């Protein structure tokens, strides 16, 4: 029996009656091997807010690194059947990779799936640029969709000179991410010279010009890594090595017991659809698994 067969007629997040996100992530992870190849994975595990931290982040800078090929290979029906027990009870039955996956993704807890955008550690070369369109208080997801559509429009004329691919857009479960993929790996200075932004403006980068053009078009935006009320913050600060990004198909949580969205890859022309946000909010983990073949075709070919 494979993972997809195991998921049939089950709640993919509670395949054995209790929360275990690994069946879901094992299925969608098989479609993320190219997108996440060479990038250390990370998991944000959600806990009840009772005297401790509400979330605990496991990542390759603090733990033994975990990569997508190892992750996908470790998740088997037999492995999942052991997750109702404590690790010490079943350690002898698990491979080293399965034990590592267990430590990253805590049993009976909801977990976001992240990855190191341009690898863990500071000062490493980059091969992708990541913009988070962060909704401030009072800004709807529909407004962020409009910003995303205009943003990919204003950057279009500069992409050839910057040696970048066409934009890739993803719904996060709440807002939008915009990616650019570089046609060759570049030093960290390439990000600083071309993609840094500032809430006060003044920077002479391509990305700062894009933000200023959006403002001239009447959009409520800022160049910032801080969430600001009443605007969409266009934030590329998670691009440099040592920073994290949300993976496609990651669960998005409201709290430790509530999934309130799923990250969905998009085609650019979908941003013109006025009913897009309603459609995206309708995705559940089970629906993603059902439509995974078609959804995964929207991922960029790298």
C-alpha cells in the first residue's frame, strides 16, 4: 500500500484518528522534490499555549539538516503506523532518516512546512528571490491579490536585465508570495543591490522602484519587513541565505488546533479572477491531495 492509497476515504490529517501531518506532507512532498532540491527543510510545530511556547521551529541550522528526497523516502505506511507511540518505544524499528523526520514533525501536532530559501547559514549565493506580500490590519486577501497582479506587471520590464525567470505566484493560505528564479547563482550582494526595499524609500534598487510605481498607481503598499496597518508590506527580506520561506502545499494555521488554509501554486492569469480568493479559501488538505496532479503542474520548472 502506498501513501495515496492509505489516504483514501480518510481525513488525511487524522489518518489514524489523531493529528499526524506526515501522511499529507509525504503525499504532497513527492511533487516538491524539484522545487525544494538542495534546500534544508523546516517545520513549525504548534502547541497549546499553556506555559510554554505556542510554536517550536525545527530547522537545519539547529538540527541535523533534512532534505526533501530524504523526507519523502522516510514516510511510509509502516512508519506512520508507529506514530501513535513514543519515539523511544519504536526507535529500533526506524531508520535514521525516519527518526530525524520524527524529531522535526512532532506527533499529534499541526505543523507548517518551510524551507531555507537560499540554504541555511549567512552569506551564501542565492538562486531565488522571494517577496512576501504581508497584509496589514484592515487589508483583505482580495486587495493583496490586486497588489500581486500589479506587482508582477511592474517588474516585467526589468526581468531580462536582472537575468530572472517569469514570476511564480503562490497563495499562502492568507495572502500571496511572489518568486523570481535567477538563471544562475549569484553572490549575496546581488540581492542587496537589486532587491532590498525600505519603508522610507530612497533605495535605488529595482525592487524599490517597483514599490514606488505601485504607490503611483494608487495602491496602498510599503517596502518593509514589518507588518503595517492599512497597507500591503512588500517584503523580500526572507531571500538571503539563513532565511525561511513557506513551501507550496504547506498547511497554514490559525492556532494549534485549526488549519485555516493551504499554500497553493498559481498561474499568473489566475490573479485576474475576482472570485480567486473564495476559490483558494475552499481548499482543504484532502482536496489538495485529490487535485494534486493538476495543482503540481503550476510549480515552476527549475
